[in-house]
């Protein structure tokens, strides 16, 4: 299928063409016709699949027809609710890109920064409003946001909104907008709670979904290191130093964990910074900019903070902690190997994370290379006459290998603890 086959207005075709897009991505191919036909839609798709354009393009097409050439005062016709500032900014940029040959005006609002410029823009009038939930409700309460003319409501990254505790805010927002709207709900995963939300907020929705698993796996070299929890920081530093890694995105499970990893790396002269929800929006953006222009070499992030970060050609992704949701693994490693460039994903698996790794293997169904030659193997891999054979270490010359490792392990441990 080509974009020409979607009967989109010339102004959008031109903008899409200039972006170098020829064919719609699978989520676009599936979602755009339903949205153009006025249907409510639930889209199961992750960042990286082209899902922003999947809703932005048909919305721009419809709004351009309705209000594009009219001289009427601008009123909010489309509201996109998304959980983080980074996502809001990226969605705003997409609307700018695809709508550049229309005169639709869009505005992105989020918390953590002064509301004054946002209010000024709202007063001038906008057609499309992209917002994080807290700031949106805040400005609505102050009377700066009027939903009377709203036609489109988009709930983006709904599972993340649920995870981040925004769901009550989302419920409030849905109550504020007209009932005769067209609602689009996007989510990277479809847990029961999201299905229930879709049933409550949407009217006979169409369901479309895409899984990006196999498309990324082929160009990403995936490696796994079995390492004790307490040795993970040592192993991370060892890899960064010995393999001379830079431009590395490291995923951790908690904000506290992110700060600890950064502290440990900095102590050893590695230029690292953390990005997570406890940091102010301005600080997050600053860190991200420094990482993008390579002023810092290691970015340590929680999943929530990393969602939506679009960094081109990221060579390394390290799963310092394994995610408990296997789809999150796919999502994380999709940060490398973008746009056809190869990339390496490195995962650390401690004993207690083994069940997570098994779930991931079940989902991705590809062979991941186990890196056995490193200084921090699981400690109970030491020779044990009662132990059952372990397939992972089957080929190793036992005594020699293990003693070398424990020596190296001791040496590295000294440096770290
Ligand atoms: P998203 O999933 O919305 O974060 O989009 C991921 C990336 O795919 C963005 O950098 C878009 O510019 C790009 N993209 C979206 N649609 C297409 C398309 N049809 N062809 C090529 N690239 C696209």
C-alpha cells in the first residue's frame, strides 16, 4: 500500500512525501482508514511503529477539511492526552510536520514549567491541544481550556498512564469532553484494565494491533550475561571500560536504582546521568539533550522516563534490570537498531530475574547469545559436586575457568566495594 491509496488531502501527502515516507507502516495501514471513517479505535502499538502518524495524519486530514480554510476563531477540536512531557513534545512535532501545509494551529502543554506562555497561546486559540493530564486539568480548572467544540480525543500510551497513576485524571478528562466525540485509545500493551477503560470510554471501537518483535530482532545483536545482583554495577563498569562503550542507554527498574548506578559510574570517571520521574521536566530535557549531542556517554533511565525518547542510531542498550513484562524488553531493545542501523542489546540477569528471562525468551523466540566469559558469573556456579549439570556452562573447562573467574571477580570487587 502507498500513502496515495489512503485518499488523503494533497497538503498531507506533500508533507508525508517530504518526510521521505512512501508506504504507511502496518499500524498506519490498519488504523488510518477506520479513523477517516469516523470510528472509535483501540490501537495496540508501541513507540517506534509509527503510531503517532497513525492518529495524527487522519486527524489533520479531517480537521483540515472542517476548519482548515475557515477564518473562524480557533477552538480546540482535538485533544491528545499523553503521560510525559517528552511524549507530548514529540507528538507536537509530529502534528507540526504532517500539518505544515494546513493552517491548523497546535499547542503542547505540560507541567514542571511556567504556565504563562501556555496560557497566552491558549488565549490566541488552537485547533489541536497535546497535554499531560495534570497540567491540562489545572488549566481547565482555571478556565483557560474549553472543550465545547472538541471532536477528537486521543488517549496515548494508556498503559503507561495507568502505571503512572494518571488514570483518575484521565477519567476526569473524559467526563469534561463532549460525548459525541471520536475517541482513539493507544497502548503498548493490552492488560485487562486497559480493555475495561476502552469499554467505558469508547463507542463500539475497532481494534487494531501490531507487534514489532521480529522486525527489530534481526538487526539487533542480543546478548545476555548471568550475573549476581550485587555484581551488576561492577559488570556495567567493566563493559563500559573494557569494551569502550559510549552512547549507552541503560535501563533500570527504579528511580533509586538509576541514581545509584549513576553515582557508582561517576565515582569511576564515567560521564553518566539519570533520567527519571523525580527529576524536573527541565532537568530531564537537559540530560536528554546532552546525551543526544554526546556530551554524556551513559544515560540511565527508568522505563517510564525512557518511553518515547527518540534517539537516532543508538548503538547500545543495556538492561541493567530485566523488566517483569516481556513486551517491555522488546520495547527497550527497539531503542537500538533503528532505521536499519545495527545495534547491540546487553541484558543482565540475576538469579531472581531468571523467570523474567524465561518469559522474554518465550516471547521473542530468538537465540540470544549467552556471554560466559566475564568476571562476575553467578556465585553458585562454583563447582558443586551435588549440583545438577547446568546447560549454560556445559562447555566450560570447569576448574580452570571458574578459578580464573573468581580471581577476576575478586579483583573487580575490590575496585567496587
Ligand atoms: P512513532 O511510533 O510514532 O514514535 O514513530 C517512530 C518513527 O517512525 C518516527 O521517527 C517517524 O518519523 C517514523 N515514521 C512514521 N511513519 C513512517 C512511515 N510511514 N515511513 C517511515 N517512517 C515513518
